[in-house]
């Protein structure tokens, strides 16, 4: 990846999800953390971080993500809409992990 590409955080975020659903949760967390360093206030990355933390039963860290998520304006469009639409199981797993950590939309 081009380190100067201003959209790197999107691709890194998608890589984090790929790791997560490939069962490589540690790599998913590491990669989502990398994306959050590039764009710390991007809702999909915070959501992925929270899901990873919840999977590892690191609830305090998941809740920290929630606090950050609540402070953000909800985007008009979710760039992951098509991904979620075509992978409903993924959406279900992510929602389950968010609820496990106490997320209330």
C-alpha cells in the first residue's frame, strides 16, 4: 500500500475485518489499531476495535470505543453497507459482539 494514500485507513479497516472473519482476531485487532492511528475518529474502525476487544473479553476497552463512537456524528452513508448486505452472518456476529460488550445504539 502507498503510505501516502489518504484513504489507507479504509483499506486497512477492511483488512482488519478480513482477519477477524478468517479467525485471526489478534491480527484483526492489530490491524484495526493501525487504522485507528491513521483516522482515530472513523466509526467503522472504532466498531471493529470494539468487536475485537469484546471477542477477547476486554470489555473496558470495548466500552472506551463506545464512548468515542457516541461522540461522533453518524455518517450519512456506511461504506460497509454492501459488505454487510452480502455477508449477513458477519453483521450478526459483529452485532452480537457489540451487544456482549454493552453497546446500545
